[in-house]
């Protein structure tokens, strides 16, 4: 263990963000306690993560961070039968119903279902000698110093037990989109945390299919990805998992894939990528379709507060919730964990104002990409500044040109995968290829 900066850190929520936080806190605190209301065993979907049954994507940068923090994790998952491939050759990417050219990117795609990925990460975190867990435990609230200037712990209620206090030098909230951190701060007398919301009224529906598929458009790759666009607000991902295939379809602005089998297949027939429907229309469904509604992108602007209590940090979906179809959530959580590491490495407890400022800086790019993409749909309400208007003019043209240009495919996937900054797509050598592609089409 590196030089300690405190005795006890408590992480609320055993999400990917929570597990990564616990992993890094264990290097700087003598003890770390991970608290969750679920049972933290097994590789099935958790009760408090209803989206766990749906397809999740780990972007290129996310895989890099996980491999850095948990060396050998990619190989471990591959040995379990999880498909591992290149993002540019093992996935078919469709924009406007048209595939971009496949090209090797060097970015690793790990096609693992979220519960399995969490299980493997959790096993490594809980194997650390100074990390323990308290499962089946509700989080009631915070405890503070008398002047409310410092969070000193959390009030917890174990299943079937009495409420008690768990003292802590640092509390990290990673409880996801249902986080009560903003309410807790208001109750403590701090100003209201400003929220930004971009409502998209998205519903996605998922069903698993037996392997092999009667018609297999994936082969030894990982997935086909059909991205919705203003002309067709329907999208889908057909993924090859360890022992089955899974199809998640979605619709924006009130379009909802049905949960009855016939309706589900009819919806698939309306996708702009007919290969997906052909793959599943005669395939064996392993269960009934399950659906989830996602109303809005939400960003909580903790960095805008001039006054914050010491001893409380917020990460993951508790800070920012993204449209899930862009598969940014787990990767953003991974990048946020590096912000936490940077602050821990300063040799003192993280200072909330500095931490939230740096957290906002890494959220900015994926937030702009997600919100900008959603605002490309005329029915989505929100401010369309120059940056959004330019992005929604330029990016579709880049994607169209990438249908015949692997260099553009690589550039787009590196930016979408959070490996390169979005500004890389505007570099002269890229923009020139987009212009050439637009004039030749």
C-alpha cells in the first residue's frame, strides 16, 4: 500500500464507478468499505441495476483503463469465452443504414455482459486485504461535523437490522442515477446543485437468442451496431456474447420497441439495417423481451458550487447520466477514476472543489458528444449553439465518407471511443478527406 492519507474511506454503491473507486482508495486509505443494498455475489443482473440485462459497451479507453488497473483482465475474460476483437474490424458500424469501412484500429473490444464484467472486477477489488463490503444495506444519509463543514460518515440500515453510523474520513457516492447527494447537500444548508437535462424519451428492449444464429452476420466478431439518426429514430445492437446472442433495440422520442415477441420482431424488421432482422427472425428466443425507459441525459454541476463540505465526492452516474445508446457510461466512470487517482496521489485528502472542477473537465467531451448527437433529432428540446449545429452538420458527412475511407473510420472510432479528443475529427488531414468524400458521393 502506498503512503496513507487517511484511515477509512467508504464507497456508496458497488457499481463499476464504485469498484474502481474502491480499488484506488485502497492504495491511500488503511481501510475501505464498499456499501450496497444488493447481494454482491454471482454474475447475474443485480436488483438495483435494472439496466443490467441490456447490452452494455465498454469503449476503447475504458478497456485501456481497466487493463491498467486490473492487469490481465481482458485475457481472463477472453479465456472465459468472452469475444475479444478490434473495434474497427470485429464490429459492423452502421450510420444512416450504411456501414463504415472496416479497418484495424488497435482498440480492443471486450463483448462481456455487464453483470459478468462487474463480477470479475468485484472479485479483484474484494480480494484486496484492506477492502471489505457491507451488502444488503440501505444508505440512509450522511453524518457531519457540528458546523456541517465536513462529512464524517454515513448512516446505514442493514437488512433486518437497526440503523447505525459508519464513520469515515472520506465518503464517495457512486450510487448512480438515483443518487441523493444533491438532496443531502441541500438539507445540510448548501446551495442547490444545478442540473442540466436533455430529454430524449428513449426506450430500449432486449432479448437473448440461442447460439448459433440461423443466419449469422457477425461471424467471429462482436456485434452489429445500427445507430439511430434524425431520419430513423430507431437503433439497435446485435451482440455475440459468451454463450448466446443478444439484441437490444431502442427508439427515441416515444418510439418504444415492443415487449411481445411478434411485436419485437416486427420492430426489428423496421430497422435500416436488414441484416439484424434476418439474423433473428427464425432464431430461438431464450426469454421474453425486457424493456427499460430512459427519459433524459442528466448532468449535475457540482463544480459550480462555491461551497462544498470536505469529505464527500461523487462519481459515475451520480454525477452525470448519458444516453445509454452511446455506451459511454462505464468508460466515463473509468476515466473519472483516474481523476480520483490523480487527487489521491497529491498526498492529501481530495479537496472537493478542485476534484469536481477536474471531474467536469473529463465529462465535458463525452457530454458534448452525447447531447450533440441527441440534439441532431429535431424533436429533442435543447439549446443548439454553434458547436452543436456544426457537429450535426459535419459528423454525418464524416460518417458517410467513412463508408469508403478506413482512415475516417479509424478517426471516428478513436474519438467515439474516448481515446482521442473530439477535436481530432476537425484536424485538417481528416477534414480534407471528409470534403473529398462529400464531393465524390
